[in-house]
């Protein structure tokens, strides 16, 4: 649908204009109207263009590529049905831990490739003390100015402070789509962890994810407003990647164009103090619609049935940077500006 009504185009122009004026749209009905624009319409194209310019302004025109590696792989009792680690999906049936030497080599590889931040990810049941021990060892192996981020299960206030003391600058945490229904984790627990992170001085990264075709506008708005109210370093949108032979896979996958539209809405609705807009997996459509953060991945990956995702779905830091360059983004050199931002 190329044509759009004058009302749709006016709505987009008003929403984008408000965002530039630091008065982003907050009314749920107005947000719903943006989400429900047909992605192929002229109004949606105008929205994506506006979101791209807002992202450029928010991050001083410099996109970032971060790198993530997994400390372990195995069946997780949290049973997030969209995840390859979920015990119910029977993908990884035996727990295995990455050797510390391999973790150090991988994160140093990210440094050498120009990653702006390094993430350590663990499955939901991985022992916190063990994660802390290995995180401290990785921190010691990195350059002092390298930004280290934890992507772990839920934690309490004391554990949040200990993550900070171990050298983590921040955490990734989200209230996922269908949380508490297609996962065994209550929404309240996820929100509590996000609060503990902020109170401990850890920067928070989050996202509206993983989006599937069945998710309603109401749930998209709910999760978007959760990310806004969390005052994160970045937010964004990521689609659900089907795990073969699962009930979730039968629900299908959202197109990259649809995801580019969703993340454009998210950029327009979030304040410019939230400098980063992520999308995953990396793609040029997303970058052209305002995404300024991608992840490279090695080791295990919750969207991949291969234990070494770099041989399958995972992209490298150089490849992420190439995709950004194809969308005419300049790249930040050095430590992440998102996690250093005061929000």
C-alpha cells in the first residue's frame, strides 16, 4: 500500500515532531494508531524516516555493535517456550560450561574487532556465584575501558550490587512478550530485577521482544511503556526466531519490514534521553528505520539450535558494522556511549 490518507501522514508528522520537541506521544490510542499503520504505506515510510533521524540525533550519529558470548548451555527449567535453552524444547539436553580460556579468547576477539561492549550471557538456572566468579575473571582479562554487561536470570538487590562490584557496567533484562504465560517467570519478578539493577547503579538495556505474528497492539504498547518507564540506556524491538518443531514455531515469524515499523514506532515514542534503539537479528531494514545497536554472537544462542552460533545464525562484529555501513550509519569507535549515558 503506497498511498496513505492525509490523516495518517498528519498523524505521523505530529508524532515525529513531538519527539523532536522532547514531548513524545504518550496516549495509548495515539501509539496504537502508529503501530497499526500498514508497514508498506507511505505514512509508515515517513515514520521510519523520522525515526532514523531521531536515532541519529540521540546518538550523535554513531551506531554501535556489541558482542555476546555464552558462559554455558543446557536445559533451563524457566521453560521460556521461544528459547532454544528451554527444557521443554529438548534442544540442549545436557548442561555444558564454556572453558574460561575460551571465554577470555572470545571477549578479547570482540575487543580486537571493535565491539563497543561485551556481554556475558548465562541460562536462567546458571548458579549466580559461578557467574560472578567467571565474570570477574573475564573483567580482569579485558582492557580497563571495555564495557562489560551481564545477561543473566533474575537477581536480588544484593546480587545486583555484587555484579556492579565485579566490574559489570550494566545488565540486559526485559519483560518478554507473553511473560508468565509462555514462560515460568512472573512479570513482577522481571520488573523487580530491573529495579534492583537501577538501584545498584547498573545501566539497564531492554527491548520489546520476542515479537511474533500473534502479538496484539495492546501487548506491544504494554511492553513498550514498560521499557520507557524503566529509563534504560536503550530499548528497541526484536522478532521471535522459530525453534524448529515447537508449538511456537507453528505461530510463524514477523517480517523484517514489520519489525522495522515496530522499532520506528518505539523510537518515536521513547524520549531522546534513551539514546539506543536495538533490533535483533541485525538487518539493514532495521538500521534504516532507526536501529543503532546490533549484537554479534559466539557460543550458544537462545534463538539457535547450533551450540556454536557463529557457525550458524550468529554474525561477527565486522559483519554487524558492514550492515550499519550499508544503511549509511557511521560507527562509534571505543567504549559504548549508551552505557555511559546518564538516563
